[in-house]
C-alpha cells in the first residue's frame, strides 16, 4: 500500500487539491454546498493521483537514472508496469465517475482533459522533446482552480482563468529553480531541460523574467475586482520576495540558493492562494 501511495506523488497532489479547493471557495460569496465540494475534492484527487501514477509508469527508465526519483517503486521494480497501469486506470475511472455523477459533467471532462494533458501530452510528448516542456505543459498543471470553479458554478468564468494564468506563469520559475541544481540528473536521464540545453545563466535569466511577469499577473485579482486590499498586500509582499530570490539567483548562483528558491516558490503559491481565500471572506465583513 505504501508503494502504491508513493506513486500518487502525495505532496504534489495535495497542492493540486488545495488550489482546486480555493477555486471552489472563490466561486461563491458564501460557503459552497459541502456535498458537492467534498465530491469534487475526492474526484479531483483521484484523477490527479492517477496522472501521477501514469507519469511514474511512463518515466520508469528516466526515474531510475535520477537521484531525485530513483526510489520510486516503478523505478526500483517493486511495482511492475502492469500494476502501475492498472492502479492508474482504476483511480482515473473512479475519480471520473464521482465527478460525473456527484458534481457535473463539465468538471469531469475538464479534469479528464487535464489528465491527458499531463500524463500524455506533457509526459510522453513534450518532456523528452523540447526545453519548453515546462512552459507548454504548464497549462495542464494550472487547471486546478478552474476545476474547482467549474465544480461549484458549472462554468468557467474569467476569474477562474486569472487563477489559471497565475499558476501557468508560476510553473516555469518553480521547476527551473529545481532543474538548476538537478541539471546533472536531467543530463544523465537525457531530458532536454533548459539548464541542460541552454545553460545555467540563460535559465537563471528566464527564472527572473518569468518571476517579474508572474508578479504582475498576481495583481490581476485585485485589478479585476476579485479581491481587496488584504490580498493585494499579500501579493505585493510575496511577489517582492520571490523577485528577490530570482534576482539573487541570477546575480550570484549557488545550488543552495536554487534549493531555497524552489522551496519558497511552493510557499509563495500556497500563501498567495490562502490570501485570496482570507480576503474573499474577511474583507466583505471589514468593509
């Protein structure tokens, strides 16, 4: 059971479900129907876990060559390809059924499209072919708030697309910070990550540029009237901090700083979405 659980990449899926839950809570001025929300969380978690397991299946050979992933059960051979495929299929089918019958068909199709985008388009096609794999493939990883919004509202509004844009722009600096200090791992695995194909200096510059563009995008919820001053203050503080990390990474690189930047990027996104949630419920009471 521990081996199958490891295939689901629990920490990654937790962040996905967290962002989806934020989308659900922002989709309505009041608390959403808890039964629909709970079903949506369960369905999205299952399909996201299925995509992670399928990713481990496809990248079995690559994972075995990388120190960061060589422990995965598919890479070590503790779980066979058939077991991983069956596990992924069951999770995807169960999650899709929950979303179809207990939430709505739109959320099911959007979630399934996200599964295909990550497990097939990104993992099978983009990742081994282009150093822009993270940028293009980031579209599927940016979908969780849209899924949460669709689960409650039954549509995809511009507010949900703004949240999607934020995660889309957050993804490249997040993963490139990791790729910088894991470049040798990716080189051994034969993956064309940006530090491998274009060098560390080029990658560090792009981390900085994307972080600046991300900072601007994080202000859109306030500009569009989705949020108030509480979120704006948090977005500015977090954005300045992230840009500070990216600037130092560009000017004076070290593996330790790249690790800190990668870890802060996760904190940045989590606190940014938490601030959206706090602002959504607290600011109307204060104003």
